[in-house]
């Protein structure tokens, strides 16, 4: 990914992507945040597909005080793998601090140190081999959103994709028949 779109700045980590409204794939109406990027490729988590489960539904004994943490469908890769994340807005550096793959001890420490951390769990993830993410953005399979990650998490989940599409890509929505309730997608 030598030539990154201008919105990538230095790295696409934190970049918010919307699936193209014409897609019929497993990514239909997906909002994905790129959470890792290196010379091997990129990884993202779909943030708008709640499973309406908590970690308690998986194994109450294993998760203890984290049993209330909501679980989302993070993507189609390794869908049985549970990835625990912590998100916290760092006002000093004006960025979202997003930690991945945390264990219960690490999460407990984060919760003890800060009341502002948002803990979520994801089953699976989205993955792109080297150069594939850039190619898919150039082909408009994924539509980048020039919006800070912090603001993304303040929009209600059921309407996140619709809201962002209408705000940033309204012309693509003109001929698209949207469902009355996008949370059913």
C-alpha cells in the first residue's frame, strides 16, 4: 500500500469504512474501523452488527465481572474467536486509544484505571492481505469516511450505516431502496 488515499494520513488505522450500498456480500450495510495495519495487510472490526449477546452468554465463569460486555459480529474471519477491545478517547493526544485482544486481567486493570473506557467484544474480524484494502477502496467496494472514530461511536447502532451513507455519500443512496428498519440487516 505505497500510495494511500489522502485521508489515510500516515496509516489507515482508525479509518472508518462503509460498505458500498450495492454490495450483496456478508458486508452489506457494514461499518468497519481499521484497527491494525502493517506490511502483511490490514485488519478491521465491524462495529455496527450487534449480536444482542453479552460475554455472559458465552461463559459466565470465564468472564466474571466482564459478563455484561456486549458482543458484536466483528467480521467473517474466525467467527468463533472472541476479541475483547477497549476504546478510550485520549484528549491530550486527540485520538482514540483502541486496545485489542485483551484478557480479563488487562480489562480489569483498564476498568480500574479509567471510567471512560468502552469495553466491547467482537466475534471474528475483517482481513485484507497486503494492498487489497487500497484496491477495494479504489474500486469503491469500501467507502472511506472522513470522520474521527470517537464521533462514530456516538451515533446509534441501528442507524449507523444509513446515517453515515446519507451524510457522506447521499448520491449513492438516491437509487438504493433502503429497508424501513436497517437494524434487521
